[in-house]
């Protein structure tokens, strides 16, 4: 039953992804992106990855949607007409997708008894028994993410930080210039005329 639910959710993900690609209304595309992340979070819950589901729901459906809506306030809601799509770009996407799928062929199928997660139950028992004394937090998931998988968590944090910097740069936030770099003539002033010269005229 869980496998059937996962297949249905993944099918919905594919349909929503196609809708995001073909939709020209940017506001509708942002809404579909939030829906995509919500469905992905549901798929993660079905596959017993609750911590990943929380992250996907918070970042994908929550923060990312807010940032996209903020970006839309600086532009129009309708996508510009596109010319002919690049064939080389399409080939690159197909080849990259094929390589990614090829890289997953040697992974064990979902739910198989001989998968590493199922064939080494002593590792899970060890986490349950000694993680509190080794790491400190009573929550086992926190111990795994903060200590046993610390480098992985650090990498995820760097990815989120880089994404935030990229969004801020796309929004075009301007840096305030130092006072010495400010122009001589402020807006409304007569170019080349100093304030002392204006007062001397009167």
C-alpha cells in the first residue's frame, strides 16, 4: 500500500513539474512550486523520512515561496515570449538526467530486506542506546544530524546559505555607498554650483 501511495505522489510530482515548465503566468508557477514541495514532503513521509519532509515543507513550501513572491513584486507576473528553445540546452538536460538516473541503478530497491539500512540493525540499536551519552541531546534524530552526520548537515547548511545569497543578489539589493563616494551634486542641485555660491548670490 505504501508503495502504491509513493507511486501516486511521484506521478503527481511529474505532472506538477510539467505544469511549472509550460506555465507562463509566474504567480501560478510559484504556487505550483509550493505545491510541488508539499507533495514531495508527503512522499518523504510515506518513505519514513520525516526529518527530510519537515525540511522540504519548511524550506520548499514556506521560505522559498515567500522569496519567490517577494521577487515577483519587482517584476511582471507574465513571462516574456520566448524564441526558439536551444537544442543544445535540451540535450544537456537529457544527458544530465540520464546520468543521474544511471547513478541510482546500483542502489537497493525501496523496502528490500538486504539493503544496508535493514542488514545492519545493530547500528540503529547502538544509536538508540548510546547516542544520549556520546552526544548529549536526548533526541536521537538531533544526535544523528548534529554529530554522526555533522559534515552532511554542514554541507546542507552551506547550500541553503548559498541559495539565500543568490536570491538576495537576484533581488538587486543595492549597497549604500560610503560618504566619500557620494556624488558632488545631489538630486535637485544645479550641476557645478556649490551651496556657498548660491548663498552669495543673495
